[in-house]
């Protein structure tokens, strides 16, 4: 490991979801000393079952993460630590023995969670895989149904909602496209725009109507339900529209308080971290994979694949020029 020990690592991975675990696993298999820092705050914590991950269809996301940590930790150069990263500071260019090509030697600080210690660690390469923060539509009871009756990932949960009267709730300009995807599994779909004027255009509403998809533009007061689960969407005028399940379109943002010192970090119009085909950001030595890169939220298996691809690029970088 070329002299790396103590709090000095070859790679620090920030985020222990499918993308981060995939990065870590592939790099420790290349005999690199890798630290994964994870805050134990997964965006999908409300999701009971995940789908679409080959050989793991129907597994709990928490179980998937636990299996990944176990596999990663089975290698002698692996370390997993629970901590919330607070700063990432690039230092002066280091020599090629510690940072290939003279890239900055990053210092990463983290605050311990669940009884873990605070840490200050260094590495020539940092890989960001900490995903996105999710803000749900502002309805008082939405958390009571999120992860059971209501979901945000169409690829993950669409099949399980087959043939039900469904709602699609959101205020963003991609609602019509999402409604088209939801219509694959039901003939009874209503799009609720919660009085957002630009969520669905008149042309889109006409096109959806031609497919039997209704658009409800009146503001929403809240959701209703009983012991069986969700029963309807209550509008501000008191009208209750019966629904048993559906999908919401959250607002997703990249948590970035710890990225303040990374000057020159390029982002797209939605705030995602811009990367090249191998996961390299605009900051030398800094890589990113998973949901925080364009186009945003991805299936677990897609995030894991991106992590594996980025790991290969990092492993090659650490070898230096031929």
C-alpha cells in the first residue's frame, strides 16, 4: 500500500450506498487502502423493499447495504466508519509518491454518528457517492404513506401498483412524462399538480387526456387514509378523490455543505456534479458516482454499476503514468 497507514488512505469514499460500496469493493480488490465514510442517513430509508437489482429483487435496501458492507469489510485494506463529513479540503500539490500527477492531497473531516469518533483523514483521491437530499411535497400526512402507498421511484415500485387507482403528485415540469410511465400499469391515473401553473402545460394535458389520464389542478389540502392505508387525496375545497396509492415527485438536491472549499467544482443546471465518462469531476483527484451526478436519481443497480466504472478509473489513476 506504498506506506499508507494510520489516518492516511489511498482513497476516501464518502457515502456507503450502492455506488460507494461498489467503488470500495472494487478498489480493495485492487489492494488499495480505502476508507468509506457513511452518515447512516440513506435517502431511501422509508423504502421497505427494493426491486430491479438482479439476484436481489425484493430485498430490503437496508439488507442490501448490510451485505455490501460485509463484503467490503472482508478485505484487509478496507475500513468502514460511520461519520458525517463536514469538510473536504484540497491541500498543496503532493509529490507523486502520495498523489499521482501532483494532485492535491485531500483532508476530510467528519463528525462521528451512533457513537463513532470524529475523524480527520487524508487521501490523494476522494470519491463522492453520498447521493441526494429529498424534499417531498408539503402535505401534512405525506410521511405516513411514503414508502408504503406512495413512492418516488417508478422503476423500483411501479409493478407493485398495478391495476390500482393511482395518484401522481408533484409540481415540476416533468410530471407529464412521469405520468406516461405510470400509465403502463394502470388505466386509472390522476395527475395532481397542487395548483402549480407550470407543472403540466395545456398541450400536455390534452395529450394525457387522449390516453385516459386526468389532470387535477386544484390545490391539495392533505391525504386521507385508514387502517388499510391510503384512501384518497383531499383537495383544498374539501373534495376527496379516492386513490389507494401512487407516486410523488420530490425535489432532489445535492447536499453540499462539505463541498464549500472545493473551488471550481462544476455543476449542471440542476446542481448535480458534472463528471466525465469515468466519474472524474472538474477538481483533480475528486470523483463522483451515483445519484448526485446527472441525470440524478437512479436505480440501485445503475448506481452500483457507475461505482464500479469509477473504481476502475481511480485504480488506474493511482498507478501513475506508464
